[in-house]
C-alpha cells in the first residue's frame, strides 16, 4: 500500500454520521475545538445532548435529525453538509441484525443495506466534488473516514448481511482512494473489530461483544492515520492479522488504477 505523506492539519468543518454513540460519538469528541461540527443521527434528544457537550464559544455545532436508511434522510444530510461546506466527511452510521439470515425480518435486512451501503455511497458521490473544489481553491486537503469493519475481510455467519455491507464500504473506499490519488483529499477505511457501543444490543446479540475495544481509542487512531495510510485495521488480535491483507488490497487497487490510466492514455494518443 502506498505510504501517504505525513500531514498535520485541522479540518474546518466536519460531518459525522451516526454521531450519537460508539465510534461516531468518539470521533466527534476527538476532533479539535477548531473544527465546526455537523452531527447527524436518528435520535434528536441524543444529538441535543451532544451539542451541549461539544459546543464552545466560537464553535459551530449543528445537527440534522435524519434516517440515513431513507432517500429523504440521505438527501437532507447531503444538502445540509454541502451548505455547511465540509472538508471532513465521516461516514460512520451502521447497523445490522444478528442471527440466522433466513430468520431475519426482510425490512431489517433492507435497512442494513440502506444505512451501511447506500448512505456512504450517496454521501461520497454527492459531497466529494464540492470538498475537492474547496480544498483546491484553499490550497488545503479534505479528508474522508468511512467506518467499515474487521468483518469486511471475511464472511461472518449470523452477521451475513452486516459483514457483506461492510465489505462493500471497504472496497468502495479503497477504490476511491486509488482513483483520487493526486487529488487534494485523504481517504481512510476504518476497520475495527468489536467496539463498545450499543451495536450488540441493537443487533440482538446481547449487552456486549467479547473483547470490545474502547471507541475513544479507535477514534484517536483513525484521526492519526488519516493522511498517513488508506486502510486501518484495529483489534487486539485480528487488527495485526488483517494488516497484511489490507496492504495487499490497497496495493492492488493502486496498481489497477495505474494500469487503467495508462490504458486511457494510450487510447487517447491513438485518436
């Protein structure tokens, strides 16, 4: 995987999806006070509490109460983020039912794909053009963090849809990082293993996942990795195990991108 040039920067305005708990809340708290925040989630009360916690004199903290599993919710967040003129996009919202695939309610499966696949897809497609334009005009770099998962690297029975959806977000982020090589933006696919949050309870697994990490530590590591590498795997055991396949995947994406560009250049010269 190409090693990114080490950068030290403060983002001016960030959008954090899934901001009311777990990694999303930790990322919102880890960003410096100099970064204005646009926070989104489904729980209006939790968002209001987060605003009270993070607001400071001179710091703007806005919220969008929206369901990213719906077209209107995605539209509302995209419009608000473009008006906010973000230079850091954190696609963190995620969910998924635990249990046998055939026993799952179809609406829950559809909602998992809508939130975990469609939301980052739409937000990246809608918001990256403006982010790139603003970054180039200001002589700065934009940033993107997409929260994937360690399970994106392998199939997981009883979390089949969730794991498959995270494989999509990992592949999408890796491909975009290679496509946008040379553009004023850094992309990071964040792939932690189990992290302390309400995910286990909401998925139907139980109160907690074994070996769950501290979300604050995950958030700090993600922000430190952004601009230095393109895929970050975290976990007490699997984090180091998955580092090699992460390097291989990112390297393959970069190689394919270079081959395609050379092919495009050769076709252009023949015309």
